[in-house]
């Protein structure tokens, strides 16, 4: 008995066998459906074994659909612990009334909770609400770090679901999960787009999407369920609080606060020195100004922080970078040296010190600073890049190539790195490798026209003038006052049977560089 038309599905396809070499689609089968009581004609009756084999193959499309569906479903964390480790943190006033609410993460099953210090500091108590809705009063907050915006709270319980701490920072393009504002909090999948390191212990995370509906203290987990970040916020004198995600791992935990004589072991936020708290606030205002490239504002805020407390090497570093951008090189060197005294392995401070020495034409001092930078952090790409460029300028192409190949593409000058590698390959008569390097530079930065120019010249030398003309025309279009670009574009036109275009470039070149135009005219007159 055939199925009724309204109950037709893919699993009924085996009831409608097809002849060899022909497979009936659902539409073809529906077309054969007749009123009840009339059997549709079957053009072919296969034997039993053939039908069984074909039935197995007809299941393949269904499996493909299922696999596609699984691929389209949103990813979930590799383990289930992190979602249970997220807790709500509610600050209480002196009468026990709820005030500001945020998030935190369980670190131990005995009730140690990591959250934002800014969230808890204004209050005189707090409660923790776990994923199952159970409420626990905070017995004490024994550890504070307003520089890192971290607080360690303790509740009286056992058997909570903790999240492990990561051992290292996340990397760009890594998939992570952020706790978002729901009841109970849920985890949302996002992607790390960029790391903005400020020091070995301060690394800002840029996530996509960035407009997440979440709260202060929201934890970030990697695919292994490890805590790798947290949302923080600091008030500013003007505008909304400065809000950002910071990388988190076990090295960032606040140190145990030593007990004082006669001190109540309970809520200790009021015991934080006000001057130190203000110094941290000024520091983060300086960070916010640096991200806006407001260098006078950054310098002034870091100076305020250092007047209040000289214990922050990052404040010296931030002011040194601001002074570099403002041309205050002597002060920049002094600040960056102070930063390396506070943090001996401060690779970024050595990097910027090298940049200052370069601006002052002290190449040997700059090279020494870059060497210290890569010794402190072998993954600091920009330091390797600057060592490579310095070696290239000195004519040591072998060493320049060695340094540049140690560099990744995770820094702003990555396209320049490939440009130099292309020039080195070209000098070594490795034309294919040179072309690939120039193309890589263009892919990294579509507006990096020196790469278009060098590739165009090389194509011209290789007897490929039409391809060269396409690249050089783009250079001239965006850089009309670049005489060398017009010169080589005219040569490319002349060699690709476009004399009118070549002479047009000659007349335009006359207005920019008369001597070069005369050289071009001599070349064009030789072209038949």
C-alpha cells in the first residue's frame, strides 16, 4: 500500500524504486501520486538485493543534511562546567538593600569568587547568586587589586562548580565564550579579534561582536572551559565609564592582603588607601586617552597617577609612549627606563625605547633596545621587524631576512615586512619568491602602494608590461605626485602597445620632475 500524499517524506522514497541510472526526486514521486484505490505504475521491478543496496545509498542525502545542520548550529563550550561557575554578584548597602549587580566566577568549590573590585568597593556587603538560584552572603573580601580591578570574595558553602584558570593568554581569532545578562547568566560565543598589550600583566581583548549585553565582572572562557578574561570598567571624569575586557590567567590573581592589628576580617574594602585608589583611576584614564590617541591627555593622566603613587611601572610606560608621540624624547627615555626598572622583562618598554633612539639617530642604542625586547619576549613581532629593517639599511641582507622571517603578521607594519622580504628575494634573484612577497603585502594592506610599485617594476623587468601597467596605474591614481610611478607606468604603456597612454604620462611628468621626463622621452623615442 503506497503512502498517502499528505504523509509523504524522504523516508518513503524506498517505496518508489527507480530504474538503474535514474533516481526519482520527491517532486517526481509526488507527480505519480494518484487518488486512493489506484496504484501508480512502476516502470521497473528490481530484485531484492539491488533494492537493499539502493536503500542504503538513499540514506546518504539524509546524513548530509544532518551534518550540515550540525555545522550550522552554534558551538558550545567543550565542557559544561563554566556555565555553572558563573554567578551573579549583588552589592548591598548598610541596610542590606540590593544596589549594583554584576557577575563573577567560582574559582574553588569551597566558595572563593573572583569578581570586579569596582563592583564591590562602593558597598558594605554583597550576596552571591549561583546558577540554580541559591543565594549566599559574602562572608569576607580578603583580596583587592584596584590596579587589576579584581576582588576575591568568600562565601560559606561547599560543592560549588569551579572554573579552572588558564595558564596563558588567548590569541587572535580564537573562539571564546562570554557570560551575558540572562537569568541565570548564559554563555555567548564570540571571537577574539585583537590583543592590545599594555604590559605583561595588562592585556586588553577586542571581541567580535563587541556590543554584548553583559555586566561588570563577566568572565570569558576558552574552549577548554578555562577562565581567560573578564569585563572591567573604570569611571572617567567626563563621559561613560571606560569599559573593556582584560585577559586573565592564574598570574593575575590579587595577592593575599596582610591582616592588620585589630582589623575585622570581614568586609575590608574600606581599608584600601584612598590615594592608591585614585592613582589607579588616573592610570586607567590615561589608558583610555592613549586608545583615543589623545597624547596630551594621556601624559597628564599618567603624570597624575605617578604623583599619587610611583609604584606602577605601567604608568611610566604609558607616559613614555605619550611623550614619544609628542616629541618629548628625553622625558620619554627617562620614563621608559623607569618602567623597565619596575618590570625587568618589560618588552614593550624596550621596544619603545628603541623607537626613541631611532628618532634621535642613535642606531646602536636602538638596536640594543630591540635586542632586549626580543630577549624579554621572543614573540614580539615589531621588535624583530625593526631589527630586520635596521639590518637591511646596513646592507646585511642575510641577517635582515633572518629577523624578518621571525616576525609574524600581528603588528601594524606587517605589510612593510613583506615588502622588505620581497626586495631581499629580488636582490637574491629569486623572482618568484619576490612576487609572492609583494602580493602578500598587498593582501595585508590594500592601500600599501609601495608594494604595488615594486611588484609593477618587477613584472616590467620580467617582460609582463600589461600586468605591470595595471598595478602602476593604481599607484599613480592614488599618488599622482609620485614621479617614479609615472615614469614606470609610461614604460609599461609603451611596451604594451599603448603609446598614447605613455606620452600622456610624459606630459604629466614634465610638471613634476623635468629631468625624469627627459629620460622618459629618450626611452619613448626608441619604441617603434
